[in-house]
C-alpha cells in the first residue's frame, strides 16, 4: 500500500511539470463536468454546497427575486438525487475521447503474421490525465495505470475490423470510451498540473470500448477481470447455486 501511495505521489509530482490532456468529448452518455465534480466529492466523502452551485448556473442570473429561492431549491433537489445515486458498486465514469489508433502486425522469422497489437496513440502516453472545468474549479481525473492499456493484443478478426474502419478517415481516429471507477480524491488542496491548480481524483479502468468515428459501430472491447457489476455478480451467484451439488 505504501509503495502504491509513493508511486501516485511521484506521478502527481511529474504532472506538476508537464502533462498531456486527454480531452473528454461530450455525448449523451459520457461524463460531464458536473458528474466528475460530484464523483470527486463523493469519493472524498465531502458534501458540496449545492446552493452555491445553483447560484453559479447560467440560468440563475435570469431568475427574479421571488423565483430565485425556488430555482435554488429545485437545483439542490436535483443534485441531491444525483448525489444519492453515486458511490454504488456499478457507478463508473464514462470518459469519451477521440484518438488515433493503429494495428501492428508481429511477424515470425519467415515473415508470417503471428499476432496483432492494437495501439491507442497519445502525444505523451506516460503523463496523461482527463481535465474538466466545473464553474470555478478545475478537476483532473488521473488513471495511474492507463498507459498499460495503450498496447493490447487482439485477434486477426479484430485487427481486420479495426484496420478496415480507420482507413476511412485521414487521421485514423476512433471513438474511445474509458469506463473509470474512482477510488481516491485529494480534497485537502488542489495540485498544480500544467501551471493550473486542479483537484485530483484517481480511478481504475473498468472497461474500454473502441467504436467507429464515422458510424459508431463497435470495433473492440476490453473488460477488467477484477471488476464484476452487481448484476454480473447476481447472475454468477444464481449459476453457482444451480450448479452446486
């Protein structure tokens, strides 16, 4: 545990000098700044001041003196509902980004294709984070072991599918969804990353899905063996119960 904490502190120290932003792209089911801020405070076990959040929304300035208290209360209730739903076992952040990908073919001595490697390409794969801005606060979602997922073995069928799709766009880009399970927030003070004070939250990769930038069709999927959703556990328990003598 001490070694893990030390490694994270070293990572944060490195990020203080230079880091590569993995820009999260928004869509209807990807995490937005509010989701990240809520997850940060939930992981830190610290309740935000939702009334202050309501006062910072663009809509608040259009409320009349009599309407403002009602608006604040409705916003508080909405945020409290989201807050109550956080922290469950199946609660993960879906961080969606668009990045170039490529497939490398590993050849035998005779020049025969032996295996295939899927590569997710980032500018600096050793120092990466996902940045979010929520009102006056900046957040950095850091996944310490993310670089190990940038090169992954795939089958020939998967390689052919990815290659046939990425050839259709000049940058060879694909849509990548990182499903992240937060496990620690540094709520004592923000850390300096790329010359900006940012609240840091750490997470683990639960799954990764890659889909076509052009059509949205699924191309490849990875699921961590250590993670089983509550529904998955329920099905596993039912299976085990039925097959136990």
